C-alpha cells in the first residue's frame, strides 16, 4: 500500500493572515523606497562631454567575476543598505558596483594622471 503525503492547498499557503501577530493599521508606517529608474536620462553635461553612463538595470550579455575580501563585501552591502535607508534608493550590489565603476572610469578619463584611481594605484 502506497502512502501519500497530504500537502496544504495553495489557498491555505497564501491566505491573508489576521490576528494579534499583525500591527494595527495606525501603527504601521509605510516605507518609501524607490528603485533607481531604469531609463534615467543622462544629464546634458554628461552627454556633451561624451562621458559614459552605467548600464543600469538592463540585461547584461557579458559577465566578469571579481573576487573581494569579506570586509570589502561587507562595505558594499553596508553602502547598499545606507542608500536604501537614508536615500530611499533600492539598488542591488551589481548596480552599485557598476555605478561606482562608471564614476571611477569617468574620473580617469577626465583627470588622467591626476585621477583618484591613478593616484591610489601609484600609492600601492
């Protein structure tokens, strides 16, 4: 005789909950968090100077693996949470890294030898 396991129906799993475990509506504070716009227009200044903008939230065809230390990963996660908490920007780690990379590369293109990247690499 085969034994069948009884599983709850989807309606039971995804039903709205009520009761004492939920805060009263007047006690709930809505959080305003916005995702960074996918197709945010580049500033006129950046377009005129020919500076590149990060790709943002699009399908990326290329992949690059970067290894970071545990402390660097924590710093990235802390920055992501700070952007969300203090600025209302919901960004993932990849988007954060692409934005930071775009800033560094734009500085390198604009400043050359005087860029922060060149100076940090020379100091190593």
